[in-house]
C-alpha cells in the first residue's frame, strides 16, 4: 500500500508510475480522491482534537467552580460538556468512516514501478535481461512432451488427480514422486547454504495475512477460500513467511532477515485449453520453495541482484538453459516495484516456460504490515521486502523430463543424483 504522504508529496511521480502500469482516465482520478479524503481526515481529526481539548479545559473549570461553591455555574458547564461529548462522538464516527473509505482507496492502487521498469502493456513487451548464450538442447523427431513421458514411465497422473480432486491436481508416483521430493530438498539445502532460515509455515492464512502481502483485495478471485472459517489456501509461501514480521519493529543491525520455505501452492488460475497449459505447464496445485528477505531500503536493489544470482545458480546446477526477463509495467504483479522472471527451455515443446519470479516490493507490503526497523538515530522506518521462487517445481520437472530423455531413459542431472538415489529414470 502506498503511503498517503508520498502520494501527496510526489503526486506527479505517482501518476507517471501508474501510467506506466497503463492506468489512465478515470483510474487516475483515484489519486485526487485519496488526497481529498485525506484533507477531510485531517480537518475532522483537528475538529475532534479541539473538542476533546475543550472538554478537558471545561472539566477542570467545573472542579474549580465546585470548589468555589458556584454550583449553578458548574451545572451549566456540565451541560456544555455533555453537548461537546455528543459532538465528539459524532466526529469520531465520521473520522472512522473517512479512514475506512481512504483505506479502501489506498488498497486499490498498485505499487509504483521502479524507474528502470520498461513501459509496456503485455508480456510480449517484457525485455530480455539476460539471454541464453549456449546451445539449446536438440531432440530427435520422436521425442515426447513431458505428459507423454509421464505415462511411459508412470511418473505422474493427471487423470487420477481429476478422480481425487479435479482438473489441475497431479498425482506424483514412483520415481516421479522421488524426483519431486529430491528437488524440494535440493532447493531447500541450497537456500540454507545461502544463509536463509528455513521456515515451515501453515498452508492456510487469515484475511489479515493475505491482505498484508497484497493478495487481498487484488487476487481474491484466484485464491481458494475456506468460507466457514474465513481462511485462504496460500498461493505461495511468500504470504505466511513475510507476515511473520507483521507489526514488528526490528533493530537495523538485524537486517537483512532471510527466510525460506517449502509449501504446496494453490491457485485457481488454470482453466484455459491448448498445448501451453497441458500437463504440468499450468496446474492448480504445485510445490515451490520461496526465498524472502526483509532488507534496508538502501540495499534492497543490490539484494535483488543477489537473489537473481541465487536462482541462476540453481538452474546451472540443474543443467537447464534459462533466460531472464525484466517485466514491463503492464505485466508486473500488483504489489511489485520491479520483477524479473526466469524461463527455462522446454526442448520437446520448443518454448520457454516461466519457473521463477524475483521481485522487490520496496515499502508496499511493509506499509500494509507495519513492518519497520529502528535506525541508528532511533527513528522508526519502513523496511523493504523482496521474494523469489527458488524454484517452482511443476515446470522444472517438465523441462527436466523433456530435455534429458534418451534411448536408455531420462537422465538425472548430477547435482540431483544424491537426492534421488538414481542417475536415470527407467521403465
């Protein structure tokens, strides 16, 4: 959530940033509405403060009048205080209504893109930040896509998932389940070696937690809801892990705070038809390891580059061709100030598959969560939050299966073999 002070003080920068996100016309008027409501809030707050101060002054005067034996004057003053109390109550209710409307408007405004974020409306306008410079794997004409390989080697079953739950919920089995578990442990081990504390969070969160990281109200339609208990299945570990620090004030010396977690992720966004969503390309439930950092504002963009290097290291060890995209303003997530996407090459499908997003949210999430740090001068400041997928498994599995298929079986990258316990998936 943007800070009202920044909206007031840097209105033109805010409007320019929103235009980079393709906001226009009536959408941009919300900024003037926010400023006008904040003016009303300030005026109402001042009126309330003045009323309360006058009540205190008259209350003291009543005591003095009573002490002087001026009972009639004291009773008249009491009547005046009663009227002021009633008016104060009205102003308190008015103030709460203004604050609620102001908060609703603030929640509707996305984060402002960093100045280095390119303009653009669609994914096709994202910029290639780092292209793959090596050779892409070539496969024989009879090579198969991962959904066919899964049937040949009995690795996962989408039809069984339909029987148990519905479309988009794969059931992994045998060597496929072992590969899944191996990837999870490999990614967690690499994150811990990089200094991240492992967290095992709940897979259900309350409304305050979902709101803190920006899933609500922006992505409510994409989340699975347990309506009876007003809980949400997490779309990513980012949500519970970042909220661990909600309403906290940490010493500056404790920054950065680095956390990692493995969780299943639940998203309702699947449902289209075509090869680009077949198999594991888009599912409602998938496993992912998330890395999260709470960082000092002066270092957050340096930290963002360090997180990119971490994900690059994982993909190199998995021997997967990859490229990095810098997302344009129109393709970024609601809460992000700057996002890089990682894509791996799917040799059988002849296309790039997104496997990670790494983002800096600056103060957008911390303002919602009131996640702050105390600087060396004792002043309390909002921290910056960052997170990244390291990595999302479904499409990683798809690329590993497709790129490594041979006549003898499916080869396992060397870095994974100590986790799988086998070097080749065989029939």
